């Protein structure tokens, strides 16, 4: 492992160790304040500012900057909440539309969401409060030690698994679904494969794997989001299942993007705008 990776891992582990000794609320607020102060000065803020301005062309520069500052604070809170995921999932998360959860217990389901709210709280809250086991499909960090640390923090002793966005991970995901388990996928990251689909009126490369899996297994494709309601408190909301059947994949992805856009428009400071979601100049 390179020296750079060792340093990154040591810094992250030390930072999370300090946050662990705080309560969830203090850890969330402290980390949010740190990221909120430093983030807007980073080069990635240029990416975020451009993305916000293009998605919301009617906003003023001041309004764009306000969303960007809110995003950095929110991202810092997400990081600060890693050592406290179980507490937050059990004690600081509520559910909207509770009648939609019961039919999914024991039902193989492909859930989709995005980097909105604290997406890391969504699977354990579903597990601990709704008895729905939703494993995660994720894009692994380049640093293998950081990856192992994050997978351990979100695994809860093996109760929840993390599958990479690669050929091996796809095989593991398919096997889990065939075994009657459910998976959740974040579908708002830029992909090098898939199809181009409109997202905030601009073409974006989008994976089709989540649609293909739902079609192959003939299981529901369900949108789910987790929103920060205040401080270190959250609400989970499941939407109506997206019809799959034999519909064209492009139509299904258009429906899922419409759901994502509606979520982001409602809570723009809770989405991760620093993703390079669109091609340059598009």
C-alpha cells in the first residue's frame, strides 16, 4: 500500500475515532462545521457550483453559493455520523408511509436511491426498525484500507453486505437477489458504461444494471430516500414501485431520474453536487 494511502487511512481512522467519543448530535454538528468551513475553499466546489447553476439556471450566484455551503455542511455531518450509524438508525430515524414497508418484508426487492440525506443510515434503519435486509451496491474508494473501514462500519457484524460496482460485485448482487434478499443501489453517479439519459435537462451516462436486475428477477423496483429533518434526525420515505415488465429500459430510467430530480429539488443542499455527473461542457 502506498504511503499516501497509509496517511489517508490513518487520518480518517483518527478523525472517526475522535468523533466516536462524542454523542451523535455533537459528532454530526462538529464535523458539519469543519466541512462547512473548509469545503467551499476546495477545488471541488467549482464542480459543485457549476452543477448547481446548470441544474437551477434561475438562481442567483448568492443562492447557488448558499446551496453549496449547505451541501458541504451536510456532507460533513454524514462523515461525522459514521461512528454512530446504529444509534441513529435505531433511535433517530422515523418512517413516512409505514404501510409501504410491511409488504416488502421477506420480498426480494431492488431499491434505488441517491446521495441525498444520509444514505448510509438508510440500510441499517430498514434492518433494525423494519426487518428489511437491504444490502448495498457501492463504488469502492481507491484506497483499500479506507474501503475496508467503511465496509466494516456499515456491515454491522455481517448483517449487511456491500457489493462493489464491478463484475464481481454484480455477480454477488445477483446471487443475493436469487437467494431472496434485497439490495439498494445509488443511481446518481457518473458511469462509463450504460446509456445516456436526461438528468436535469442534460444527458448523463447512467447504469442500467438496476433495471436489468429487477427485470431478470421479476422483483419490485422501489425508490427510497432518507432526508435529514433536523440536526441528526432523519425520515425515510418509500415511493411507489416503478413498473418494469417489458417496458424499454430508457423509459424506466427516465422515470427513476424524475423521482431523483423531485427529491433534489425539494432538498437541494442535501444532494452531493460535487459528483462529476455530467460531461464537461454539456
